[in-house]
């Protein structure tokens, strides 16, 4: 019951960062990804390491919890940085 809200909340958080940066960069996807990829990746990796450390626990429930959260956060990062910018679209060049 803990995994689902935590992973969904993190995924929404990453998506908000991407959409906010997309608006700030005037709907240009390349600038959006360049500006937000670093912070999102670092945030995701630190969370994955923190929760992934549960995978060394002796309790099988804690091991599965750590694995599920680590995989879920990784998937959220890939979706936020890979698929979401494609869905937002790119502003056409005015030249």
C-alpha cells in the first residue's frame, strides 16, 4: 500500500517539473530536456539508492518493497524524460 502512492506521487512530481520547464522554454522540447534532465535524474537516482538499500534486508517483504519502488521510480523517470516531451510537442520554428 505504500509503494503505489509514493511512485505515483514521484511520477507526477517529475511531470510537473518537465511541463513547467516546457512552458518556461516557450514550448521548445530540446531546451526543456536539457534544462530539466539533470535534476530529475539526480533526484531519481538518490531516491532509487535510498529505497533500493532495502533490497539488502533479510526480510523478503522489505526486499520486494525496495525493488518495487526502485523499478517504479526508474520507469517514472523514463516516462517523464522520454515520452512526456514527445507528447507535449515542439514549437515550430518561425524562420
